[in-house]
C-alpha cells in the first residue's frame, strides 16, 4: 500500500522541475533561451529609459564537461533604466516578480525570463549570479543565489560602488552549462533579426572562441513607448474579473464597469448591464461567483463596446522596419522593399497590429538563392523555430497565391512579419509560433497582399526593363551588321550612321527605370 | 558562236550582280534617312498563289509583304536576308557556286547570323529570289545534283572557269551526264535527236540506254530521279524552247507519277515566283490507266493516300485537260496502279520493243 503525499511546491521549484517550458530543454537550446531572455530584458529596459540601447553580450567558456556541453560565463551589459537596489534581489531571484504584469506590450510576459536563466545557471553550475545596476546614483553589486524551495533570493554579497561617470544600466554575470556550437547559427540569426527589428539598438556579441559580431545602430529614432491601459471587456476572464471585483472601490456595478475597463462609458455600461440582467446599482462586493461567470459571458456577446485601445501597442512602424530590414539584409537601390503597417485590430478583446514587408532583388538572390524566406516577429521577438506550424507559414504558403503577383517559384523573396499585441496568440507555452486565430490570420493575409501588390508592379516593371534591355541588345547586335553588309553590298566606302536608330529603340528604357524606383510609394 | 555564249552568260551575271548591289544601296539609303531598313516583296502565302491559264503555271498575286528590321522579331531574319544577298554577290563576283547546304554552313561561320536549320536558310534564299525576281541559280546557288541526261547532244561549258569553252557530247558516258550546275549553265550547241524522252526512274533510264532507245528513236534521254530538280526542269525547258524538241514523259502509273509529269509541264506552287522552269508543251505519255488495261499490266491496289491524292489532283487547275481527267477517272475506277517496271512481266525489253514504238506512233 502506497501513501500518496500531497505537497505544494514553490514557483521556483515548479520551473526547476519543468524548465523545458521556458525553452531550456537541452544544452544548446538553453544557451539560446538564456541569451534571448536576458537580451530582451535589456532591450525593454533601454526602451523604457528612451535611450537607444547599447548592449554588450559575451559568452566565455570556463571549462568543458561531458560531451559537447561546456560551462560558460554569460555576461550582458545594457544602458537601460537600471533597478533601485531594494528591487534587485526580488527582480532577479524570485519567480513571478516583475514589472510586466500590466496590460501593455512588452517582450517577455512570463515575468521569469531573467530569473529562469539565473535559476538554470544555478542548478547546472551551482554558482551565484552577480547583478550590477544603477539608476544613476550609486552602483549596487549583488551576488546572489535563489532559494529554490522558498522562491526567495539569498544575498551572498552586496557592494556599493561610487558612480562618478553617472553610469546607468544593468550588468548580469552568471555561469551556466550549455552547448554553443550546436546553436551558433540560430543564435546569430536571432541577433541579426533582433537588430533588424530594433534598428536603433547597437548590439555587440563576443562568442566563446573570441569572434566579435557587431550589429550597428542604423538610426536614433525609437518607436513611441506603449501606454498601460485598462483591460477591454472582451478580453477579461473570470479569474481576472473576480480579482477586480475583490479589490474595487467602486460602489456600483455601473461605476465598476466604467472605472476598470476601457471603452465603457456610462451609457454603454447601462446597456451592457441590462443585457447581462445585472442591476447597474448592484454592489460589486455582493456579486456571487455565478454572477461573475454570467457577466463575463455577456461581455463576450456584447457588441457595443468601443474597439480595444491600441495605444498600449508599440508597432515598429514602416519607417523603422524599413531601416532595419535594409540594414540587416544589405539591400541596395536595385532591390525591392515594401513595408506595410496595418491599423489596429482585435481578437477576443485583445488589440493587435500586424506589419509586414517583402524584399526581393539581387541582394536577396545572393543571400537566399531562390524561394521564400520567412522572418517572423512577435512583439519584436524573433521567432526562429517551428516555422511551418505557425500561422505566418500558412498565410504565406496557402492563403496567398503568389502567381497572381508575378512571383514564380524561383523568385528569391524575404517576407518579414511582425505581430504586436498585449497577448500574442501563441499556440504553445514554448512561444515559438502563433496560432491561426482567424482575425490575426485575416490581417496577416491582408498586410502581405498589400505589399505583394507593390511587388507585382516591381516584378512586372523588372520584367519589362529586362525585356527593353534585351530588345536594345538585339538591335545593338544586328543594326551594325545590317550597316556592314549594306555597305559591302552597295560598294560604299563608309558605314551608314546607325546611332539615330539605336537612340530611337533605347528611348523607352530610362522611363521604365525611373518607374521601377517609384514602386514603394504605393499606399498600403 | 562561242563569243555570244560567253556574252550571254556574262550579261546574266552582270544583271544579277547589279540587282544585288541595288538591294544594298536601297538599304544603305534607308539607314542614312534614319529609317529602319525594309523591303517589299510579293507574298508567297497560299492565298496569293494563283494558276495562270495563259502561262499554264502558278504565279504570285498582287499582295505584297514587307520584310523589315523595325522590331526584335524581324531584325534577325532581315540581317540574315541581307547577309545572304551579300554572300550571293560574292559568289557571282568570284565566279563560284555553292549548294543550299553550303550557304547554310557558311552562315554558321558568321556570329549571330547563323540559321537554326537549313529550312531557314532555304527560306531566306527563296525570299531573295522573290525580292530580286531572280532564280537562285543565277546567283550561283544550286541544290544537290539530281538526275542525268544521255544522247547525241553537244554542249559547251561556261562554268567552272577552267572548263569555259570546252565542248562535250552527251553520249560519252553510258550512265548519263549528271544534271549539275556545269551542265545547267552550259550552252546547248546542237543535236541530231528529234525528241526528248524523260523517265522518272534511273533503272528504266539504264534499260533505255542499254536498248539503244536514243538511236532507235532518235531521242535524248533524261532521268529525273523522282520529282525533277529545278536544274532538270530548266534543261528540259531549254531543249524544248531553244532547240525545238518535243518532250515525252514516262512515269509510274499512279498519282505521284502524274505529279512528276505535271511539275515538268506546269511547275509547282512553291516555285510560283519563278518563270522559265516549266515546259507547257511537254506530253505525258504513260503509264496511263488506259495502258494498264490495254497491256493487262500487273497492278497493285491504290492505297488510301493514293486515292486521296488522286481526288485532290482531279480538282487541281493544272489537270483540267481531257487526257488528265480521263486517266484520273480510270485509275479511280480501277482502284489499281502500275509502275514502269510492270512491263517486265511481259519480257525485259517489251517496253522498249513494243510499247514505246506503239505509244510514239499513236501521238
């Protein structure tokens, strides 16, 4: 007879046991996930500070252990907001503690990116992490470990350093086990794509064998900071609703609705509560659980709420995205690039914006040979895995009929897609690909179609200009021969002048060339 | 006489050279006038080929086409056309001849001019014939030699230069003299013969030589190896027009034999742009359907293709005469055909000893 033991575990313990959920499934993916989590934290910190990020990342091999697995020091430095000293231990060494639990677009939303990395480092090397940070004043340096069972930081050392130069930012220094060699190319793709989507960032990476990779800043322009907003009634679930009810200071349900939700005015609140058959004077504290369920369901059905507010979103914008793509794909004036940002849209009460770009031309042919290369971003995070399972792949390969746009199977093409939302419709906890949420799929199809329409013009004009050139080549080849043989045949001494005829046939070329450069001005 | 022969040849040569040179000047002027070069010529499409009752041959109608260099599709053929004209002029100037195949290969040596096949170069040469109204033979371009001639005929060579003025009697070679470019361009000097017998097959031609038909019937013998080449047709015409000899044609008794005879008499549609290739007074004397019945020749059944062809030529304007219509009807009615060799069933020399004298007698 076995005795079943029931026990609760701390969040740290949970992630210790289920680290693959956060992407730390094997030594090579662990390196990738660690870089991704720390780098994204740094980028977010800089953007909040409104300074163009300067980020330095270094992986140093300490010792190699079994097989391909080695121990690395990972060090990342940023020039972001920095953290106040009293926040540092919890921010880095307690799971589910962070500044990202509001309705506002940010890169990570587990709130454990940094912590899980530190946790992973600790369990694979049993070494502490060192966090150095300043918000402009003194520099605080913490050496810490996580008490996994209690989900609490253990401070081993705390030093306060002077800060004469007024440095602001954060440095994370930790040790972890991993396998760099297997993930190298993905990691470089990741950095390149991050640079593409954040052209205002300057990234430096030194890999374990000392190679330096620089992704230079292309502009100082940064996208506007997203605003924190109240939830939209369509996007709320029962649990969140219950929590709001329990903390609200509102005296009536009408006040509660207008106070805690966006897009609900007093008239809308009246109408909505009427449709849900809840009195508008009902006290929130008297709401029973079944009332809450009724209300949440009614909210889904109710059509008269204002559209979700999109100011909480931070699209990259056509201008910045174009800069980033040009920079990282090395496009020249002979290449085609069309970037389109759509207006905000919503699914299940969550606002989202899709942006897409199509690039083709000689530079693309050089790098990617033929066929379509998809580059995906969700809230500015590059998505590198499980491409063919995601909605973007489906849209590009199934929904769009490329031959309508004069694209043949050997046309080299890069399709860049960015979806930003307060809640990206990820299909799995691994957050590597997006589900085919109908509204999102429709917007993606529309945005790619819009840029493809410009592409069609570019391609047909390219075809036309190639044809014009071939035409001119043919005349340039045969007219001199006609001149030569007519001279010989008629016993003349001097060749007749064919220049006027050549000028006549080449007249069409500059006109078409001019048009080809005008293409991207077509409106989305 | 020799002088006048040379002068005649020289005159033709000069005329050809002049028209080629004029073509060059025309195009040269067009370029100088900032015009994309072009030339007009009669259309050779089938709806522009008509039968002329008076000339008794096909001729081209009034519709013209323009060959020009104004667009990408046409500039290459136009350049090839001009190159061919230049090549022909060089042949004439240097007193050299060339075959159709040689023209095709000469162009292969020219970058961007080369033809994709001999069909293309042959077509271009035909264009040149139409544009200049000059047969290619005058431009020293000949097809492959085909056919032979035998009999007491004296000729005088005008070509190649090394043979100029040399005389030859055409009984010298019992296999017959090949109807090549030298023979075609020679002067026909004199003959004791009073008729010409044209035979479609070399086997029967050899039989005729062997049995001394040329002596017994005082005839010049020609074999055409099937459809007669343009050279052979020109020689036959000259024997008829210039030397006043009647022409008698023997072919197989089937639609293809009829066609061979008719090509000699009235020419073909593809040569509608040329004159001087037909012999309207030549006579087809066998093998008729009537002969098949009369001599009870061994026969073969007409194939479906034969029947189709017979029905076609029954409506062909060249075959309107009573004789043709009568014989076509007999073949159609019999459903049979007979080759020249069918007479062998009656004895190897029957055709020469019995049939031929009877036929000639009956005319």
